[in-house]
């Protein structure tokens, strides 16, 4: 398991540094002379729909784990003797 953590650390550190650099560089421009055509809007819409469907598929695959976490987090409030 330690090898997996080391591998993730090695892979994610350059991504975090690169993402931070991209964020700083993109925030430093005053104006971007960009044009968003309808094709760009459709790609953004497709990405949004794919993200929603992907998260639904992820939740479906791990539904029992998700139920257990929610049950432990919120619990059954009616069976608590303090609330009666």
C-alpha cells in the first residue's frame, strides 16, 4: 500500500504545480480576446451532462457504501432514546 501512496504523490505533485501555475497565469491577464461559438457551448453542455451521468453511475456502483455512510452520518433519529 505504501508503494501506491508514493506513486500517487509522485504523479499528483506535478499536476498540482502545473494547475496552480495555469491558474496564476490565467488570472493575470486583463482581457482575453476570445470568441465562444455554438460548438464550444455544445461541448460545455455535453461535459456537464456527462459529469452528471458519470456521478450517477458512480453513485449506483457504490450505492451500498454510500447508504452506509449516510446512515452512519445521519442515523435513525426516531430510534434515539434522547429524542423521545
